[in-house]
């Protein structure tokens, strides 16, 4: 009994050690990843449902780790957020998105590109200046850049967020609320903040056809967006029936595997 008890302890401590070692390893590698040029932005098209054409794209970060392969953001963004590395990574994302936008402009493609912002970035006082600088150096039309923020960010400190978003607007950049409907927040902030788009979370779209309550939620969001004059993007559209429902109810735009997965820039250009 004593022996097996010891084994259990060893087993658990080894597990623990493995996971904290892995975290430390990941953190160390993450620190070098920017300098080593290991990040890449994949683009996922967003379609205008009335024309069927690609009207914009979301930039989603990928990490090409040597000897490991492609690492997805769910694995490293939370660590980057905890360690503060997200500030530097987030700046790289904006810089790279501006570069891709200017390349699209050069190719004669005027489509909007949206980037995701972590909550910590909104508190970074140098961010606005950084965005302005990169728009200018890349000679990008700022109306083609959009920032995606989750609902959670908006309710934290209303005055500060309001100021931040107003400054973003002054630059000509637009703002979308990401994962809309999942934030358990009050809706009263919506008409008070300078925002442009709502992105309906894919949890509502996923079971759209079988779930009456999800249909009701989506219809309510569409009606609310219309009366507040906000654009709407439905996320996670995977099957034709979901697209048909959204089109029928005049949802402006949609994004999801039905149209395309996020792909590298060159591949994205071929979709246009
Ligand atoms: P998100 O902003 O909600 O991005 C949408 C996620 O849904 C992406 O996962 C995308 O690949 C996935 N997706 C798109 N269409 C479908 C579909 O039809 N079905 C399903 N099941 N999934 C779909 P991804 O690229 O793995 O990104 C995960 C999350 O990581 C993002 O969620 C975002 O929160 C975060 N993230 C990605 N890039 C960045 C970034 O540059 N900065 C920050 N701060 N966060 C990022
Ligand atoms: Ca997003
Ligand atoms: Ca989302
Ligand atoms: Ca999300």
C-alpha cells in the first residue's frame, strides 16, 4: 500500500512538473517568437450575403514553431495575456495587418481587415499612437481597418473605453464587438458607445436550425442591430441551412467554414 501511494504521488508530481515545464518552455519560446519571425496572420473571408462576395476578412494569428508545427492561438494567447507578452504580440499583429492591407490595396483589392485586441491592449496608452503610425507608414486607408473587442472589455471601465473607442473612430478605424451575446453584460452600453459592428457568436449559429431559442436570439440581435444602425456579422457558419436562414432575415455578412477556413495571405488572395 505504501509503495502504491508513493507511485500515485510521483505520478501526480510528474504530471504537474510536465505541465508547468511545458508552460515555461512555451513562455520562453514565445518570448523569442516575434524576433525570430515565427508568427503569421491567416485571413478568413467574410462574405456579404446579398452579393455573395468577400467584403472583408478577419486576421487570425498562427505560430509556426520550428520542429513543432502550427500552433493555434487558443494555446498561446492565454499565456501571452498572463505574461504581458500580448502587448508586443498585439503590436506585431497591427503592424503585420497594416502591411497586408497595403499589399491588398496595391493589388487593387479594397476590402476591410479586422484584427483581434486583447483586453490588456486597450489599457496600453501607446496603442493608439502605434496604430496611427502604422497606418501612415504603410499608406493604408484607415477605413479598411477594424478592431474586434469582446463584450467583457466594454463593461470594465466605461469612461476609459468610451474615450479609447472615440479616439479609434477619430483615426477612421472601425470597431466590432466580438462573440456578441456571450458576455452576460447589460445591453445598455450599446447605444452609448461608438461601435460599428456586432459579431454574433458562433455558439448561436452552430445549432441555429434545431434550436428555437437560438433562432429567437439571432433574430433579436438582427432587429436590435438594425434599429441601432449597427452592421452584423454571423460567425461560425458551417452549413447551407444556416446561411439560408441568415440571408432570409437580412443578416448583412457571414463568416465560417462553409465559405473558407482561415488561410495564409497568398491563398486568401486567390479567393478574391
Ligand atoms: P475569435 O476571435 O472568436 O475567432 C474566430 C475563431 O473561430 C477562429 O479560431 C476561427 O478559425 C474559428 N472559426 C471560424 N469559422 C468557424 C466555423 O465555421 N466553425 C468553427 N468551429 N470555428 C470557426 P482561431 O483562429 O483558432 O482563433 C481562436 C481565438 O484566438 C480567436 O477567437 C481570438 O479570440 C483569439 N485570437 C486569434 N488571433 C488573435 C490575435 O491576433 N490577437 C488576439 N488577442 N487574439 C487572437
Ligand atoms: Ca474575432
Ligand atoms: Ca468571435
Ligand atoms: Ca472568441
